[in-house]
C-alpha cells in the first residue's frame, strides 16, 4: 500500500488517443464548457445540461445530443435529467407566467419538441418509466396553448414511442420464450442423443441460405439492443454522488446479454453438428458445409456468425478429430481463420470490418449495407475505452472527450443495427437454429471420443471419468 506509484503503461496509454496532460493548445471557456481546438473536451454536469437545452435561437448539435444522452446516465438518471431539462425550460421561457409570450414560445416550441423526439427515437427504453412520460406530457401541456399543432405533435410522438416499445418488448418476449424452451425441454445432451435428432443438413443443405438465415437472427437480435446498454454494462459508482449507485441496482443490459448467449449457442451448435455423425465421411461433410457457411457470412458482412462458426470448429472436441479433418479441404478454412486471427489486436478482422463499414456507407442496396461486428470484441473495445480514461477529471468536470469517443463507437453500431434484413426469412431454419439440442462441453468430449478414440493418457483418463 505504501509503495510509491509508478506510471504504469496502462495509465500512460489511454485508448482515447489522448493524454490529459499533453495539450499545449489554448483552451477556450464558454459558459463553463472547455473547448480544445474547437471541440468540447470537458465541463461541469450543470454546464452540459444547460448546453442540451434549446432556446428561441439555439438548438444543440445532433452529435452533442446523442453523446450527452448516452453518457449522462453515468452521472444522473434519465428521469432526473429530463426533469431538470424541463425545469430549466420553464424558468428560461417563463412558462409559469400567467400570460404566456406566444410569439416567443412559437419559436421555442418546435425546438423542444424536436429534442424530445430525438430522445424518444434514440433511447426509447428510457421512456418505459412512467415518470419520463409524465415530464414529457407536462412540457407539451405548457406550450400547447400557444399552438394547436403541438397537441398533434405530442400525440404523434407518443404513438410512435408506444409502437416502438411494443415492437421491442414483443421481440424480447420472443427471444425469452425461445431461450426458455431451449433450457426446459432440450436439456443439453451428456451423451449421444437418440437418432430422431435432425441434423442441420436435413434442414438446410445450402450454405448460402444458412448464412442468410443466420444474418436474419443476428439483425433481429441486434435491433433490440439499446445504445445505453453499452454504457450501463460498465456503470461504476459516481464518486461525486455518494448517495446512490447510478443504475447498478438494475443493470439494464438484458438484450446485450441475450446476444452474447446467442453467440455461445451458435458455437456449441456448430461443434455439436460436427461431433454427432457416427461416420468420418459425414463429419467431414458437415465441417466443409460450415466452412462454406462461414465464407458466405464473411461476404455478407456478418462477422459475428462467422466468428461463432470458427470458434465452434476450434473447440478442442472438434479440433482433436484428426482423421475427420484429414478428409477436409482445409485451405478455405485457413483463409477464414486468418481473417479472424486475434494477433495484432485482431488487425485482419478490423481491416475487413473497416472495409465492410466503408461499403455500407456507399451502399445502394440493403444487401451491401450489412455490417454485423464481432460483438464481444466491440464490447471489449468499449470496456477498455471506459477503463482507460476517467469519467471525471480531477477538478470534477465530466471528461467529455472520452464520451465523444464512446459515442463514436456506439453511434456506428446504431447505424449498423438499423439495417433492414434484405433476405427472405425461412421460419423452419430459424426455429432449428434456436431450438436444436446442443451438447454440453462434456457431451461434446464424449461424442468426440466415441467418434475417434482417445490418443493419449490424458484423453483416456478424461473419457473414463466422463463415462
């Protein structure tokens, strides 16, 4: 404890690409906001809230709105933020006056409506809270007497929001239902399943089709993840607010977790399908099929399914099947593996991802717009960004520079998750992907040893203990 602190490499290198002490260029301050080369770098929470609030002749930049709404939840709960925003608007626009200044409010009205609309569109889950809807209605009720059109706007806004929340919760229920049936009925096998088990090739023998259906599942699941889940996954207690831990009681990250579970399921499904057939020739056929599926996923821009398939093939119960692999044309597999190679912090994958992102920007069809990132790496990047820089600077200011970087990463993800899936859905294949029984890790080893018997003492011991 009493050791002198040395600068560790981690504190010198911050993923945000800046070191807070090296800036020499001059800082400008406007209303408590600190700018560096024209970019907002830090400010007190109060100044940031003020900067969010529209006036008759000011409206915050879109990028600022997103960045602040995304990161503010580390310091203040959304309902409290909205309450403060409304409160300040009431003060500044004198909405409590017995006689309202109609001309003035007609200038202000469309702007506050626009802000509320952007908030409900980007962070709909915030409005699952009654209090949020309360603040929203209160605000509009105050300005509505000045213009009939504001009522219409409010009803539109609430209708759109309700539809969005209904769609999201319906999708979530679907996912929960699927997860429940999987864990209840289809206990992951410990030993070879009865022969009634269908295998993937009987459900879908065309790699192109399977890659498209996997893309369906990915985009469907992505669409439910709210941008705020990335921030809430890493909530620590805010040091300047000793009273309560922001959110950590109810970490709202269920969609994010469900998506990681899907990745794991796909890994195990691939491994199960390979280890199940009794004949070597059939196992090799399944491996080659999945290599083709993975290649199609790569071409589509579905890197998450691609990585899950490769991970499934690299699980040791699969990779130990030497006789099976000797029958496989592995050149294509090595190319894919090379693409997803973790060396150089996944350099090859990141290059491919940038390429897909670029293609997406210039795309003419939804088909070219698809970018499904390798999800756990995205979370890891955001985690390191979060760990590498403090949320607040020593003077108590919010470290806005960090949150701009965070918003860049999450914002890109939001663009990708909004792509409509261009492929026709095949309910039969999708049902199979979600419900086909899978082996546990022990089950995979058992099936693997039954297919190709243990080669050394370690494997023999393991087989014995498993049986």
